[in-house]
C-alpha cells in the first residue's frame, strides 16, 4: 500500500524535466523507429470517406490488397487510404472500375510499355472529349427549354422535352 508521502514523491517526479540524450548511434546506423498507426478496416473506411462494405468490394475486385492478419486483426496502411482516394477520384472522372484496375496495374506489371500506356490514355481522352461534347449539347438544349418556359406560360406538353435527352439532343422548344 502506498503512503501519502510516496504519492507526493511520484507527483514531484512527474513534474521534473526529462533529460534528453542524443542517439547518435541510431542516427549513425540508420535505424529508425517510426510508430505506425494500426489502421483497421473501419479506420481505413473512415479516412478514405467510404463504407466498410466498399472497402470489401474493392478487395473482391482486386483494387486493393487483402491485408495480412496480425493476430486477429487485419491492418491496412496509409497507401491503402491513398489508393482508395485514387479509385474514388478516377470514378468521379468517369473511369470504370476495370479501367481503374488497369491504371493501378501500370506500376506493378513488369512488361507495360510507354506505347501501351499512351494508347490507353489517348483512347480515354477521346472518350472524355465525346462526353464533353454531349454534355455541351445537353446544356444548350436545357437552356433552350428553360428559355421556352420563360417566354411562354403555355402548357409544357406542347414541347418535346424527351427529345432534349435523346442522343441527338435536338430540343425543338
């Protein structure tokens, strides 16, 4: 059982400044101990801004690796957080998951050449240009429809709204 005096000494010890020593030998030999945060699937999902099921889905699609278990806990790395961020951003830009997988594999496949990368990227640029063109036509059609609605208070049924969203995007409003 501790006495009041020993508790007082412990409190005083806690207030003393800690003496710091240089660890030249550690620096000399290049041995560094950087504490790494253990990232579980829940923490990974939260950091990446996705759900746990999304992480599992990406694992099934082989977009992220299945982590090794450390005891009973599977741990991930910050690289996995960044990889999920890349996947999400690529999807926002219109890449399918198959295309994202191909992009991610570019760094890991030993026989990937600049020629094949260039071919794939130029094909995607062409696809994006076509989407931009379609979106510009859709925007123009919607602007015509909005203008027609402002100009007339007539019934909207006289306008062919569906045609504004057809592939031709010819809005005769």
